[in-house]
């Protein structure tokens, strides 16, 4: 790939930088005005001030409050997109707090996980899995899982917290494996273009995986050991939740994805059907045909001042450095490592 630079490109970047600067300044002004208004209108009661500040901060961050039904209900908890700390379709804090709130709500009768995810970070996936295990232990309520179009890697890992798994007939699942890191060595390209980058560090492995230093055999072995340990954790979870031996899981866990029918034959799921059929199955198996209303719990990221500020700052940084988008995508991986992630 050849990267071309021209005066027109730099002119367009200059305009973009100026526009981003103006937008950033405006956003900061609005943010400061909101904070000033908050400080001027303090309530006499500390709890009232705390609640008011929380609501304003949540609005700035684009967070929504959960609304719980007043009658007994089954919660449909949607897990969408890459499982990470936070992105446009997923928020770890929101997921964990929702599970905890459902655990404390006496009207809640159970959870149906509706999963459409390629997976994500090892830490985040395991944290959600453990939160669901805690929910089941504390409440003795059932957790069922429904796989939509994709429930792979970390998405399948989270689904293993369920007592029963049903997949859509067109679902893809499995991908039982680990990515311990994705590294790009740009030293050859940098040498070709006369670019020099030096990072001062101590400890021969402190800089491993950085774009300006080739990876050594020792460093590959270090990262492989991390991948292997996470892989053992994953296969242990699958074996225990699906009632399989480790040897059976090892045969299935080569990183490949499975169709719904293949997953059912391999005992990675219980059945194939629709979401309505899963809820009917849950009501029959867990509640002796008693029918409960369902309530959707789905994270929706709103536009916010904070998001505008961070987006403008990121674009400003890219434009000011003059780094092409293709290079930035390489330097900024989509997910932190290690990960249970299907690409």
C-alpha cells in the first residue's frame, strides 16, 4: 500500500483540525456551564444533591436508567456487540449493575440472555459469567440463553452461565479459543520511508509487541503462555456447564465456529428454535407453565457532551499528527488482549 500526501490533503486536514478545535471548545464551554449551574443550584439535603448530580452526570455520559416492572416478570437481558469496557453497543458497568439490580428485585423470576456477540475481552467476559453465577446462587432463579445470529468465543463463554441454551437455526456459535494479542511490526515499513521511532525502556520485554520493535522468540512464548492459561479456563467452563469431559471439549475447542445444528450435535447447545419458543420452554420447565410478562433490558448509548468531546479530541489528534486512517487502524486494535474473540 502506497501512502500519498498532497497539498490538498494537508489543506483539508487543516480545515478539519480547525473545525474539531471549534467543536471541542464549544463542547467544553457547555460542559463547564452545566457544572457551574449544578454548583449554583445545590440542594439543602445532601442526598438530594447527590441524586441530582448523578442524573446530570448520567445525562452527560449518555446513560439511561433501568425501569423495572411492578409485576412479576422474566428479564430479557441483551448482550450485543464486542464485550469490552465500553463501546457503542455494549457497556460493562451497565451489564453488571443490571444483573445486580435484577438479583435484588423480588419481582424478577429469571433471566433470558439474548446474545449477539463475537466475544471480547477475557476479563470482561469472565466478569459477566461470574455475575450471572452469583445471581443464580443468591436467588435460585433460572438463567436461560438465546443465541441470535452470532454467539461466538466470549459470547459463547457468557452463554455457558445459562442452565439451558437455545440457538436460532441460522446462528453461528462456538469459536472456543483465545487471542492473546495482535501485534504489528512496522519496522520494515518505517525504514523504507525513513521514519525513526525510539522508545526508552528498561527490561528487555517491557516493549514487546510495540510497532517499532520486532518480537523475539522469548516474547512469543510469553504471550503463548497467557493464551494457553486463558484457554484452559475457557475449556473448564465449557466442560462444567455442558456436562462434557475435558477431552471432549478439547476436540471441539480448536477455535472454529459451528452452525446451530452442529453445535446441538456436539452438545454445545440444548436446542434450536425461536426466542418465543425459548421463553415457552423456560415457563414449562421452570415455572410449571406459569406465564410471566417479559421486560427488555438493552443498553442504548445516547449522544452526550462527553462523547462529543472525546470524539473531537481523537479526530484532532489524528489530523494534527498527519497519520493516515489505515495506519491508525493498525496502531489502535479493536479489542484489548487477551480476548475470547471471533474475527
